[in-house]
C-alpha cells in the first residue's frame, strides 16, 4: 500500500465529470501506522490512530456545517467473504451533499492544514466513490 493523500489530476477530472448534483458517499478503507510519523520530523508519541483522530476531529468541525455526514465509522473485525484479513483497520462511509462540496474541501486551507495528521497516521487508504443512497447497482 502507498499512502497517497491527494488524488491525481486525472482522478479529480474523472470525479468531477461523474458529478450528477446528487449526494455521494465515500467509502474510506484505512490502515493506520503503529506510531504516527509527521513529515516535518517533529517528535510524537501518538499512535497512527491517535494522529488520524486529530484529523477526523478537524474534518467534522470543517465539514459538518457544509452538510457532510459520517454515516458509519468503525473498526474492521474480520472478513466473512474473500481474502485479505489485516489489510484495513477501520472503515468509514461519509456522505457529501454533492461532488462540488468535496472538491471545495480539497481546496480549503483549514482542511489542508488538518491533513498533516492524516498523513502522519495513515499507512494506507482507499477512497471509493459511491452513488447516492438508494441508487441502483
């Protein structure tokens, strides 16, 4: 896994081109570092999960007033179907009122500042765009 904090330009363009004006949900698959490592080299006694929680707290503060909702967040307990136990520590499903709200978030200075904790805490991640609740397969 490679911890990539930002989408590529191509990914952003494809994301923007898929927008419908409807709400979207982002499925977050998260793997935490055992110990947080900050890019600026600062000393930290935080675990990866604790550093990520600092990011999550800032995310809530910045994004909830914009209509973003965490629909589910919790730890991974194991797999029922398939293989790959241990790949992910936590999952979250976050609903955005629109693609535009998420695109604006990526440009927000306060959000960008909070990402230092996300980078320090995550070993790897996947963000999967999902359609609005109730949309067909």
